[in-house]
C-alpha cells in the first residue's frame, strides 16, 4: 500500500527499505548520526506546512525513522531541504541526489558538504531506499 510522502507511515517504510538495502549497509559502515529530510510548504501541491522525516543511522543500520519534530531536526547532523516538486523528481529517480545537492535543487540546510562527501554512496543508497518506498502524493501533484 502506498504511503503519503514524508508521513509517519512513509518513514516507517523507509526505515524497512534502508535495513533491507545491502548496498547501504556496505557503504555506511562508518556513518553515525541522523539525517533529516525536509519538504518546504506548497499549498498548490497539498503541502500546507513543512514535512520532515528523520532516520537514526548507525554503522550501516537504521535504528529508526519517523516523522520528525523541529527539535529532532535541530539535533540532526545533516538536513536536506527541498521543494515538493524536487523531492518528487528525486523519488522518481529523475534527479540524482548528489547532482541535486551540487546544483542547489536540494539544499544541505545543516551539516557540511565536505563532511558528507565520504558518505556520498551511503547517502545515494538512502535515497534509493526512499525510492523503493511505495509513495503516494497529495492531490494536486501532477
């Protein structure tokens, strides 16, 4: 069953897909800490307020993922922020996350690109895990 993007149910499915992803496990053996993903509001796309999810990552495992509070996002070492249309493109596999970050479509709102670079393959696999979530979108997303 499809889960609406960046909801609690979507985050739970993302958690499962991360832990099933053997490529992520290999690429993230040294990754410690959380990463948050934030979707900016867009009323025309059915997103009246920010949506945030966070994954607690530890040496190739995801210890949990959920809809995030502002406090949890504030405590995460990394935060990637984008408009709903960009997230849709990323989750459709049309926008590579690293290219998106380099071009500014995706914004590293927290954390340094330099610190994230050693984990580029792991970050890509996190996105691949998100792509593997059966995702639905609110009304208005064409």
